[in-house]
């Protein structure tokens, strides 16, 4: 009756994204932001929606509204991605911290803001740097195209040429192994 057993690969997580932080850390998304702030947000949400569809994770993206936003926090949804705009006078960092404090589910925070990353890790959550997640987003976008599409490369070629490692193995700490297991789910 292995059909009913949950495995780590089948479980989903909640990914909370520091929106402007990710846009400004990604070369691709930064190009859209140069056109306009709205274009940068739209491109990010489209990429996250595609990623959510492929991976099945719940995704929330938080944008700063503290300088020119609404007096109340605004929420929207596009492509299955929850979008939160912080209220006037409140930074996205504060919204993300609030979400982390109230959540009991498995959460991964995407940010390059060290303060938020430390805050998340102290609460048993995982943080991934924005450039690393941007790379995963771009890779998943490439995976969504057919393998026989023009310009598609043989990804296995690099794996076949690798050398087998030699020497004593070094085991990571339990906390680092757990964090790596969560990252592999992405």
C-alpha cells in the first residue's frame, strides 16, 4: 500500500518571495523593470505562475507599497500566485516577517536580504538567495519548452563527462541536510 504513503517529493511547500529584491537580482527581470516598474512586476508574476504550475508549490510574492501605496494592505491573485502589496508606511520585509510568524507550514523565503533570511532560519524556515532562485526560475522556463525545440541542448552531456569523486565523504550537519532537502523540492 505504498500508494498512500506521502513522500518528500510529493509534498509541497509555501514559497514567499521578496518581489522587488528578486526582480533586482535577476538579469532577465531587471530588463523588464527598466521598461517600467509595472512590467517588472508583471514579468515576475508570470514566471512565478509558470513555476507554480510545473512544481505545484503555493507561492506568495510581496511587494513594497510603503512609499506610494494604499493606506491598507492590498492582496491580489494572478495565475495562482498570491500577490501582496504592503500598506503605506510598511515595508515588504515587515509583511514577510509577519507571514513567517503566523505560518505553521513548510516555508521557503526567497530574498537576498540578510535580516529576513536570519529571521526565517531562526523560526525553522529555509531562505534561498534571490540569484539562486532566479536561476531556478530560468531553468524551469527552459524545461517547459520541448526538448526538440530549436536551440535545445542535451543537458545530460554535462552530467556524463563529470568525474567520480574520491576520498572520504563529509557529512553535513542535520540542519544543513534538512535545508538541502527542502531546496531539492524546488
